[in-house]
């Protein structure tokens, strides 16, 4: 398993380099202009100067190699300096965002907490509610619980979060006044009171996203359970005289979880991608919002860096999913 | 041996297992699949009752229903003096050690995420209070009994061959000292070369532990080899039940006759002289069984009455039961002579 | 930063009023990405920066220039602007200090110019420094800006939120190509304004605290500010008007009924201010008849009936501008009778008669001019029927307007055919397309236009003869009506030579009145900017000429 993992990681390197080039080319081909959003009163020659100052005058391969150097060499060196307090020296230019003129990696680090808190928590909550719902739905297939579960999943899956988001804001912020409609990213949890506030401001975005996540995962769990419930080995377990709980929770569930766990692992990069719409609706201003405003603003270095990091995460979690599969299912053996 | 006078260990009367069929948007109940439709049989202590029939006729369902792996639709099942037909699952659980099942598909019936020791040991944990070491001893003992090397204890099912897997299944079934085992085509999924080994193992074990088998198979020669008495099923019903030799010598029911006529004779001379009864048409769906005799759509002897009245399953000779309008005590000679000619000449 | 801390420590205790009103929450539905207005031309960045960085002079809510860091606004009259209109001399207020306690000097002013005009810096506001030949320090508090050409309006450099003064010490190493590397300075510029940055999260939120070195010891009333960005207009409006989480929301571009419903919750109010954006009807003085071929819609062929001033006047009189505002813009609009509605000093009152709809008057006017209704109710004279094609861009509000106006014109006996053209084509300026607003192959067209800043000189020059789009100019030019008047052209030329503000205002008004009274343009709605603030927030004076937050030092919490 270890050699397998290492081999996969090594293989990932050329893949990622290719991906970074493709992203770069695609972004370069896409019509986008970092000065497009400036007020019309700024004349074309000033715009041209701005573009030149951003380095857009250089040929594409220079810009790509520059990005590679900044991202693969300068950023890691900078990170080492920061973590260990070393002074490696040298004048290194980091990947700079065009919109903010500040290092992209700093922006990402700054936005990571709120995205992980809100989107990550919603994923955890989504999984935690999806699993029991999926299990019970499958075990009591076609019962009213299953019917309601199916309906709720359908709603959760098909109703977009910009609708549910605004709906809960209108109900819980405007009418009832229970929760803030705008997320405070500067809020620091220092004591019980501030912790309560943090919970309060997280409830709505987390609930909205969790509903969406849970809808997907519970369907998956249900299908996987149903697959296994009709397997012969389940009958064997019953014939052995095992308790029903053991039959369902030990035999059926453990086997059903294998594909579900890998699906959950594959979904993790989405957390880092942020939930663009939900972040926008609740003003969480995390990574998803960073990506979307960078796209809107034609901020290529930020878009490039973010998409590349997502690509890394996707590849990484694909590997995690595969390894998990191997760990969980004795029938799968790598090497 | 086949006329053992002792009270039957298993007694089944009027057993029905219907699976409801739902359809439409609201999943309304639109009918039933009558997988097992009113069967009665006894299995005596230490004997092997063979249950044969074509694929889909309801053998597995019958076997599972007898062990109450289903909640049955109707009928009564008494095992070792206890009526288990309506007993709730929790009480039933405590009776499970007495009655076990060996499944048709050794691969599918073993939990892929459990080791051999886990699979065999799990019922021991549940039903016996053994120390860890005692349990391990018992596992080894069982593995020895079915001819598995002890070193395999920590392996997973997928690491074994088909025959070995079936041995695991057998060891598992034996773990709790059962009296009665339903063997649901235990050899159907195996290579011919291994089939004999497993059958011999089952016979050995029967001898050693005084087991009673309900041996389900569609292989008539195998049943002839292992069974003491044989029941023939067609479309959810038992059409004939008789001691083995009698059944093979003088099959009374037209369906049994047709089945036996299809069994190849080892002797080529006799084989060439044999008359084959070819059945035409398809087996009707158990969801939509014909009125009257179940076999009437394909029976070469069917007459009008067959399409109106369901023949009664009755004893036509001592220990020989069948369900056909045209088999009676008095007609037995005629029917017997035909059957006899076919089977014995 | 250390300097700032030290300054806080040694500064005399602030007067009781500064910071006494606690915290104020501002929401912009677009988030600022930097605090350096020279690196971003976006309104959101300019306005966020205006809490910290200030210019020498800025515009008040009426578009009048007011001295800010300067003692006074230099003019030809007070000798601040030279007679040849080539130099302007600014003098800083006495005792000005940066938020770190150091003095503001003419070096900072000169540095700001250098910073923005560095060819490698990509300064978004370099337009403001056009034609500046040199900026020189006269003494510590005085600078002279020299232009390469005569500048009748020399108030580009250092005026308004776009061209503030930045601290030379902080940005010294950030000139040109190095500008983007100065992240700390760009995110936390040291300024002279009422607040200073405590935390800047790009494209998300900014935290400010009161500047303890602010020149007015009693201000600002608020101790801290949260400036949240992002989301959408409706959410920002909701946060101020419905939930009350925020005190101020910027730029509420919402449908009038949506905004009214939010405001009815009683938590806050909607405020509007008006700039120069006017929705107007342009009248084609030339004949757009396709039969004329290449000479269609050119000055060679006067319009068969719109060349009659009586008809043009009747068109204007028949329109109910109040109703248009109510239907289309609500608080974001108001009726106007001028094509130059603002700033205050340029606003004419000579044409206000148009405010009231006068259908009977219009009919009488047409009757008197000899246009009499025919059998089908459409007026005609000598075989010419008053039947017109009315075009505009595709846009729900504009189509509502078209329908209403068509009805009013029908009431006075003028037949109208409506047409709408996709905005990208209509405004696209493609000389090959017959559907551009410049080609004006219709009798009447409607759109909105405005000008940047407060000075109307180039805007009013739009209606010079030579600005008329023609085939020879590839249909470029802004004089859609193809208006041509020697008198008007003379006024334009005169304004280009006049430096005195009052004189300039007089000329601009004269031009506006000429266009209005000849009914070349029929102005409809003055479209403004709308913001919302909580009922407890006092001191808000909405300003379209400068940063909306220009007077945040005066904001306070109403008890
Ligand atoms: N759970 C179930 N739900 C609905 N129908 C079922 C169910 N189990 C079995 N059946 C149907 O009942 C009939 C009998 O099935 P069963 O498995 O008992 O046949 P079988 O005789 O064991 O066949 P084989 O020799 O192929 O194993 C078949 O038509 C099958 O489709
Ligand atoms: S009852 Fe009739 S149909 Fe049924 S087996 Fe006998 S002869 Fe055939
Ligand atoms: Mg079967």
C-alpha cells in the first residue's frame, strides 16, 4: 500500500504540471480583461498601462514560467521562512493577485478558516445526517420515512442554494430576527458568548449547505444499503441467529459504507473549493467567493493558483479514496 | 432406513410463501408471487430429504421459509417439537443454533469483510459463552472437521477457492451443533471434481454428528446419491414425495416422469433405448399460476378436469405422496407399469 | 505602525466626543480589493479609501468644490490660478498631520503626483494628472502645479476621491513596478482622514478605528467602523432596511417596488442624490427616410415635420414626467427639464415649465401651427402626417416609457411606431449596422447619458455642428439630433477660453437653455444614485460628485 501510494504520488507530478499548463492556456484563451471592471471614465491608454504593469505584455510562455517559478519555488521557500523563521534571502516575487496586488497564497490562507468552518462544517453535518437517513430509508424501504426522506432529498438536491439561502434569511433574519443575515468574518471566538455568536452566524449557511450535501450522500447511502441488504451474506448472518441490530449495523452497514466513504472522500476538495453561491448569499467571503470575484475581475494569477490548488486537492483525495477503498475492502489489494 | 418410525424432526404443513407485488405510482398491492404455495412435508431425524425441481420452482424459498428466514404467509412449521411458524424473530434467534442453512452461492453468502475466524466465530460469540481461547479451539476444531487448514483462519473469503469457501460455509453452519441443516444446492456452484468431495464431506458430517438434512438440488443423480426420500417441486408445489428408490423406480406424477426421463443413463445401451418425454412450453410465472393443476399447461396427460380442479396432494401408497388427478391407488398399476417400463427396461 | 502606536501613547486624551458613538457598520455589495485608489479605479476602492486618504479639495453634495486639506480653493480671482490658466498654487492647511503623527508637507503632495504618473506603475487615476508638466514645492505647505497647456478647469490633480494625497514616507519604495509589492502600504495606507485601517481583508471586510490625530478633535463620532463587502444589492438592502444589522448600504440598484417594500419595515430610509445622468428623448432634425439612400439622416435633408419647433415643443408638453419617474425609477429618479441638471451652479431654472404635463396646450400649439387632425385622428399639414418611428434599446423600463409616451402623443394627434434594439447593437457604434443610435434611422430615440466629474465643458460641446454623426465621420459623434447653430458653437468656443467658474456656469446654462428652448432634446428623468441608511445613523449627506462617504467624520448615532 505504501509503495502504491508513493507510486501514485510520483505519477501525480507530471499530471499536475500538465494540468497547470492547461489551466494557464485556457485562462489565457478565455476573453478576460483585468481592467474591464474599471469605471468607463478611465481612458483606454490608462487601461493599457495598467495591463502592461500587470505583465500582460510578456509572451505567454514567459508568463507561464514566471508563474511556475513563483508558485513552485518562491512560495514554498517563503513558507519555509515563515514557519521556521529562517532567512533564505534573495529577492523573491510571490504570486501576486492583480485585483488586490497582494500575494495570492496569503489571500487563500486568510480565507481558509471561514470556508473550512462553514463549508467544512456543513459537509460534516451533511454526512452525519445523511448516513442515518440513508440507513433507515433503505432498511425501511417504501415506508413513510423513506418516502419523506426521498422527497426531502429531492428538494435538497434540486432546489438551488441561492433559493433556500434567501428563503432562510427572509424567515430567520428578517421575520424572526434570530440569526444575522451577514456573516462576520472578523469575528473571533474568545469566550462562551462569542462562541454562541459564531454558532448563530453559522447555523443558516451550514444548514442550507448541509441539506444539499445530505441529499446527495443519503441517496448514495440508501442505494448502497439496499444493494447489500439483499445479499446472501446478510441472510447468512440472520441464519446464524445474530441480532437484527448486528445484522444491519455490523454486516450490512460496514459493507455499504465502503463506496460511501470513498464518495465522501472524493467530495472533500469541494469544501476547499468553497460553496460559491452559498458563500455569496451569506457573505461568508471564503475561497468560493475569492474564486468568483477573481474570475469576474479577470484576476488571472488568483484564478490560476486557486484552480491549480483545487486540482492538487482533487488528485490527492482521489488517491485518498482509492487508499481508503483498499483499507476498507479486503478484496481490493494494491501492489 | 427410509421407513424410520420415529416422530419427524421437521414437520411442515400447508406452507405458503407469497411475495407481494407492488406497482404504480402509489405502489399499490397488485398481486402475489406464489413462490411456495401450500407444501407439506416431514423430515425425520437423521435422514436426508431431497428437494428437487427446475430452477425457479421455489426450492430455495421453501428451504428459507422452513427456517423462518422469511415471515411466512401461511402454514405451520414445527422443528424438534417447537412450532416456529409465528414465533417472533427474537425468540426465533435463540432457536437458530438448532437449525442452520448452507447456501447455494458460497461466495455471496460470506461477508467479504470478515475473516474465516470471524465468520465461524461470530455465532459462537452470540450464542455461547466461551472464553477467547475456547472459541479459538472450537473454530480450529470446526476447520479441521471440514478440512480447512488452521492457518487459513485469518484470511478473507475472497482468498479461497469455491470448494474451500463452501467448506467455510459448512463449518459456519456446524458451529452451533445444529440438528437440522437446509443445504440449498451446496454444490451447484462448484466444479464437478469438487462436488463429490463436498457431498462426501456432508455425508461424513451427517454420520458423525447425527445431522438431518433438507438437501435442495436440481441435480437428480446427486439427490439419488445422497437422499433417503425425495420431494419433487413444480411451480411452488410439491407434486410428488416418495422414498428414493421408489421414486426413481416408479415415478407416478407426469412431471416426475418427465424429469427422470431427462436424466442420462450411465450405460450407453440403456441410454439409447430410453424414451425421453419432452416437455413443451415454458414454466408459467409464479405470479400468475394456472387454474387447476399447476402442471396442466405442459402436462402430456392433461384433461379438462386438470384445468379446473387443483389435484389434492395425497398418499397413494405408504410413504408415497403425489398430486395428480390420474394417479390413484387403483390406477397405480397402470401408471406404475408405464413408469416402470421407462425406468427399468 | 510603531510610530502610530507611539503617537497614540503621547497624544493628549481625546475630547469626549471623538469615538463616543461607538461602532458603525457599512455594507458595500461589492467588496474593495485594495485601499490604494491609485491602484484600482473601482468606485468601491475609492470610497473605502476615502475614510483614510483625502484630497486637497473635494466636491460637496451640490458639486461645489470645497477646500479639504488645502486652505482654500485656488481660482483666478484669488490669484491661485495664473491668468494664462497654466499654473495653480495650493496651500495646505496649517498643522496637518498624518495618522502616525508626522506632518503633512508639500513633499507628500509632490510624491502623490510622482506616484501616479510613474510610467510603470499602471496608476488607474493618471487621467487626473493629464498635462501636468511639473509640481514644485514653494514652501513646506505650498505647491505649484504647472500644466503644459492652458487649463480653464485646472482641478484634476489632487481634487476629489480619485486623486488623494498619500504619504511619501510610506510609499517611497513603492514607485512604479514596485507598487504591487507594497502590500502592507496598499492595504493600510497612512492617511489624514477621520479613520485608520486596523485590518484589511481584501475583497471581504475592512475594520477601521478613529484617527487619534484627526485635525478636528471632536470628530469622528464613531470609534470604529466595519466596512463589509460582497454579496448582492438585495442582501445589502435587507441588512440595512429589514434586519438592521448594518447602518449604511451603498448603491441600491433595486426595482422601486422592492426598495419601497424594504423601506416600509421602518428600520431605515432610502436616500438619493442626483448627478448628471439624464434619460432623454433625442429629436432627429434630419430626414431618416430610407428613400434618401446614402443621404438618409444627414443635414442635407431636414426632417419633414420635426424641423417645425411647434411640433417638437408639443412632444415635450404632452409628456407626464412625474408618472414616468414613479413607474420607472421611484426614489432613483426625478423629473427634469434640463439636459444639464447638475451640479447646482450649472442647473438652469428657465425651463421648469415642462414639469407639468399640458395636453391641451400641446394641442393648441399644433392647431395654431396648422397641424390639424385628419380623418384617422392623426394631425397633418400639406399632406405631411405626424407619424413617427420611436426607437430605444431593449430594457423593461424603456419599453414601459415608450408605451406611455406613445399614448400621450396619440392623445395630441401624433402617431408613433415603437421599436427596440438590443443594447449591444444600439450602443455598439458599429458603422456597418443600421440600428445604432448614432445613425439614428428613426424620428425619435431615447437613451440616457451623463458626464464624468463636475465640469460640463466637453459634455456641452457634444451639440456642436461638427459633432453630428455623418457618413464622412463613419457615424462618430455625439450630436444625435444633428443640431447646428452658429450661436451655440460660439458659446462652446467661449467656454474653452473661460477660467472663472461663475462665467463658465453662465455659459453652460445658456447652452442648456438653448437646447431646451429649441426642443432639440426632450429631457425626461434625472436618474440618481440611491443608498440606504439606518434611522439611527445621522449626518449622512449623499454625494454623487465625490465619495459617498466623504463626510463620514460628521456621521453620528442618533439617540
Ligand atoms: N424476495 C423475493 N421477492 C419476490 N420474488 C421472489 C423472491 N425470492 C424469490 N422470488 C421468486 O420466487 C420464485 C422462486 O424462487 P427460488 O429462488 O425459490 O427458486 P429456486 O427453485 O431456488 O431456483 P434456483 O434453482 O434457480 O435457485 C422465483 O420466481 C423468484 O423470482
Ligand atoms: S392433474 Fe392433470 S395436469 Fe396435473 S399432473 Fe395430473 S394429469 Fe397432469
Ligand atoms: Mg435456489
